[in-house]
C-alpha cells in the first residue's frame, strides 16, 4: 500500500472546498476592482462569471486582470443572437431587460433519473430500522 500526502488544495467533495473557493474569488475581486472599475453587471457563482461589458477589449482586460491576480485560467464565451448559457440557465438580452429559461446542452441525451430509483424504499427501511 502506498500513501500520498495532499500538499495543495482541498479534498474533493469537502464542504470546505466551496467555502474556500468563494473566499478566494472574493479576495481576487477585491484586488482587481480596487484598480479597475466594476462592470455594470457582474454576477459570479464560485468561479463562473456573467458579465456585461461594452466591447471585447474591456472583456479581455477584465479576464487578464482576474488571471494575473488569481493565477487561474479564465475562458470567455460571447453571446450568440443575444443569448448566452450561464450555469443551467439560458440568458437572453432584450433592449430593456434579461429573460431566462432552462439551458440544455446540445449533448444532453434527454434521459432523466426516476426519483425513486436512486434510493429504493426497501433500502431506507433496512437502514432506518437497523
């Protein structure tokens, strides 16, 4: 048997992982926006960011600043026909507001898991009564 010691990061599925990621990104944003103005719309969920900028140059400047401060690699995705997927939402821009809907990836097979199939009641009874 060989043992390994984790020297960087947090164990997968650790509850501390989300907390550390949110804290880290908050520190990165604080430093970046101390020298750069924050865009009119800037929404982040952990490391996924939805941002509204006037042009590609501003987007590239923000991306490079976030990378420089964090040491992470950020990719960008532009809207197509004023629509952009963000997490599991499809965000559509009109002249006055945004509209959202469910976003399904093109590779989604259309299959759903029955809620009862993940943990059958017989297993629940055997563990609760044990």
